[in-house]
C-alpha cells in the first residue's frame, strides 16, 4: 500500500519579516495607547485635585472672610481665625512622565491688592474641554496661562504740538483677558485720547508737562494702574497761547525761523494822543482808538514800549516768553530766504517777494503788476499773513490802514532812530527804513528764540 506524505510548508523569510513588523506595530500601538491612558488618568486626577482645592478655598473664604495667603501640598488647610479644617490634606500633583510641562506641582499665590488667588498647574494633554499646557485656577474658573498678577506696563515718549503722537499701545499681563484701559486720574495732554484697547493717539495742541494714571481692568474687574509723565513740546505751526492774556496766535516755520503769523496784540489800549510810558503796564494803540482794530490788526507800539525800555538787539520786549523782537539781521534773513526761493517770487524777479508775505484780503486794490493789492488771492504763499494795520503818528494821528503795515526791528540806526520793515499795497518789494523811536507806533511780529 502506497503512503501519501503531506509536505508541511514553512514561512518564507519575507513572510517572517512581515509578521515581525506587524507584531512591532501592534506592540507600539499598545504602548502608545496605554501611555495615553496613563496620561489621561493623571490629568483627570489633576482636575479632580483642582476641584477639591477650589471648593476648600471657597469654604475658607466664606468662614474666614478672605482667601489664605499660602497653601502647601501634603499639608492641611486650616482656618487662621476659626481653626476649622477645610481640607485634611492638600493633594500633590501626579508625577509627570514627559517634559511638556514646566510647572510640575500645584503652585498657589495670593494677590493682596485684589484679594484673590491663583493656583498654577499643568495638563499633559487635551482632556475634557481643556487643552494641554499651563493653566491657572482662579475664583472664576480655569484659564490658560500662568497666574501672573494683573500688571500694566508702558514707556511714553514726549510729544510735540501739531505732530501726530504714536499711536502707542499700553501692555497688560496677568489677570484674565480681555483687558480694558482708562484714565483713572490726572489729565491727558490736550488733543490726545486713550481708547479702551489701550491705544493712546491724537495730535497734541497745547504744550506743557502732564501727569496721569492709566488703569487696566481684566474680565474679572481686577485692576492695576501706573502713573505716567509726559512733556508736550511746543512745535512751530501750532497755535501760540500767550499766558499773559490767553490770546492765541498762528505761527509759521520759514526755513530756520519760527514767526508769529499774526500781529501782536497785547496790553492795555491808551488814547492815540498819549505817549506810551515806562510803567508796570504794557500799553498799546488801536487804530483810530477803536479796540476792534486791535482785534483785527493787532496793537501799535512805540519802539521803546515794544522793547520794554532796553536797547538790546536780542530783547524779548513785549513778546511772549521764549519769543523776542526780531533784529534787523533776522528780518534780512527772512527776506533773503524768500529771495533765494523762486516759489515766493512774483514773476521772475527775486526782489518781488512782498505778495508772499501779505494777507489775501483787506489791502487796497491796484492794477500794478505784482503789487500786493493786485490779485490778492495769490498772496500769502509763506503763511506769514501780514495784514495792513497802518500806523500811529505824532499827536495821535492814525493813517494808512489797508495800505501799509510797518514792523519794528529791535535794531537802532542811531541814538534816536530804529530800523523797521514795511509792505505797501502798491508795491511788490519788502522795504526797510528808519523812524523815530519816540513818536510813531508800528506793529510787532515776534520771532521764536
């Protein structure tokens, strides 16, 4: 009888390698799965601990009237006044098996200013509604991030009138976002404002030193504030406010010089028939003894009154603080600058610059080409805005309003005569001459020191 033998097949090398690979995957997946289970269990334990600690802290506050200043893991939480035990043993955070968390314990802190607390802990993974990473337990719940106390920070630069500031954004840290910012005391520089997002912006309009406190509030209404100091420097082109009478003057920058763009109007009006005198009061003439003309064209002054009875060519005179009566050389610097720049010429002549200084109205009308009074709408390309104020002559006689404006310089030509500059409605040139320092009354333009 013939025997039949069944041949047993063996694993090939490839099949063996595949089997080993599959087994390796299964082992790896099992390891990952159990590792994840252990991680989740640790995180669940932490959330359970945090819930237990939170309940104990709230009970502590209810009976003690405040939160404890400190707590430590593995110790009891006992009331400082009642002696009650609120938690037999404060839990210890499970040991971490990776480097994902920089905080490896439950870290408690007390905020004396806001009478609240924070307890930092860390989750290794995403669990329930929480992501992984550092967390902070506070009376309102759990937030992402550390339990850093609410703080406000910032460093302000000084500003300048007429120049947009920043914008600058204050920073807040700690607490619970979102934050809201406000001014809690003091006054912001005029023209600046702070919005609730902490952005300080605007254009300052008034120079000076300012001090104010900025307060930040978080979503739990905890607050923190800091005081800031700021100096707003006066910038040419901004209004000049004369602190003596609060009169405001336009100003204009022309090359290196900053000029008042209006005739000075300071002092007490006296009758044109009187002589201005060296006393404790600044005196002025108003054309035809009408104060409305001073409001429109500025005051008229004898040279000595304008200089406040000094002959120094750098005198402040009756000008506001940090301003002075311009010298002959300073007037010449102005006209020289205009003559050197063709945009200020009328026609092709570098000497025909008067229209660039003259106001666009109130001058007498003439047909003379390039004269101030011809086509007045094209005047004042400099912004100097010279208005035809006329002048006061001996014995109270006034003349030449709407035709001439005369400006004193601080420079003497001789003992009794001073230099002045003037514009004529029927001329295209700026001219200068001399007149008696003791008789006539002319306009004053002040120049920034």
